[in-house]
C-alpha cells in the first residue's frame, strides 16, 4: 500500500465519519 492510497483511505473514512481527527493525528 502506497502513502497516496493510504491517504485516500483515510480521507474516505474521514468523510464517512468513521475516523476522528485524533485518530488521524496518530
């Protein structure tokens, strides 16, 4: 998995409301 794909996954989950800003900070 590339960093770009990983970022995409985070953005998608973040948009779905499954991810909290604190989790992304980690």
